[in-house]
């Protein structure tokens, strides 16, 4: 399965089958978390809690719009070396690479920042000094029976999980506010934007906005990323989708992190209400 197929097929799963994941598969996911490209000098760490009972103890029965995530045999725990927005951005970037690899391997996942008890997770794992539990991801095989499907469908309806804004609402051409359409856009760029649009975000708020700036004679545009809300983890997740999808379609680029960089906002005329995140620029830069 390609990364783009994984992006297309991934969905948050909240009902899990009572089936173990082979040890080598788990180990390969943790190894990926360890060696995955990251955005900062202080990358996050990912560890795992195993066992349905152990995981159930850590999950909240009800958390706002979300119901219980049930039966997960594993919980990936995302740890940041100290609490900062940049560390959360990096966690989104690294952990989403693991989520997509898990999807490729036929596993189901659900990102969680609200549906678990951080203090209980902290007691369950060995933290390094200064480390903070910032997110968890349920992991396992999905339950396929009718009750499980009904439950997942109900929660998905509640948060409109299937819904994504059209790209025309997310992207601008050259400058903030200038209408972008797919017409005349390189199909590889279009594909990457589509893969960005399918990224998961907390409560499916889809806070990402893109400004595509074409340099004269450049094959690919610079893609500037902004967030309508300061949700760094959502930012890191969409950055992973863009980097992975771009690599697959042959768009050689790399992320320059420019978190809250007002020069980036000024360069494209972005309003003060949005958070500058970074630019995906040609690799030769
Ligand atoms: C950072 C983040 C935090 C999330 N937190 C929760 C959560 O606490 N509980 C939950 O059930 N789903 C949570 N979700 C899942 C989102 O609701 C889901 O990604 C979104 O509705 C889109 O649906 P999809 O993932 O099926 O595409 C979270 C997702 C992200 C990216």
C-alpha cells in the first residue's frame, strides 16, 4: 500500500477487536517513531502501553463530543521533552508518520488528546525528566461487527468526521485572500494538496490554510502553511501528510519551520488572527 493509499483509507476507529498485533510489527512501529524525520532538535518519544485492561484504565469514558474508545489492545503514547508549541508540532509530525505506517500494515488507529487521563498514563510509563504526555493513539485491529460499525458511525456523524472543506476554501494563490482553483495546477501539486486535506485534526476542525507561491522558473511552488487556531499538533500532522505525499509524487521539498514567524505572515499578507507554521520549499534551497 502506498502512503497515499494509507492516507485515503485511514479513519479514526473507536471499536477494536480482541486480537494481538504481532510483536515484530509493534517493534517496527516504535523503531519508525525513533528514526522518523522530525522538525526540531528535541524530537518527541513514542512508547506503548499493551493490554486491553491496562489501556482501558487510561481512557476516559466520555470526553466532550467523543465517546469511549473501546477494546484497544495498545496505546501509543506521545511524549514531548518539555511543554511547548514547537514540541507539540513535532509530535504531530512524527506520530502521524507512525499512524500512516500502521494503516499501511492493516492496523486501525485513533488519535486522542481528550479521551484519556494524562495522570494515569504518567503513572503507567517511565518518564524521563521534564517529559510530558501530550497525545495518545489507540492501536489495534478494528472490530467489524454491526454494533461496532454503528457506534463508530454515530461518533463520526457527531464530529462530521467524513467531511472535509474543499481545497478552494483552504488554499490561496500567491497571497492570502487570492482565490486558488485547481485549474492549471500541476497534478502532482494537486495530489499533495488533496492528501493534506484528508489529514485528521482534533474535532475535525481542519485549521490548515495554504498559500502557494510560484517562483519564476521553479517547477514546484513554495507552500506556506498557516493555522486558523493555534493547534500545533494538527499542524505537524498535516506537515507529515505533505512531506510524505510529496516524496511519493516526486516533489522534492523540505519543511522550514517558521512557527509564529510574523515575517512569513507579512510576506504573503496573512492576517494577525492566523498562526504562521512553516514553508515547504524546494530541497535545493
Ligand atoms: C490531535 C487530535 C486529537 C484528537 N483527539 C481525539 C479524542 O480525544 N477522542 C477521539 O475520539 N477522537 C479524537 N481525534 C480524532 C478526530 O475526531 C478525527 O481525526 C476527525 O474527526 C476526523 O476523522 P477521521 O480521523 O476519521 O478522518 C483527534 C484527532 C487529532 C488529530
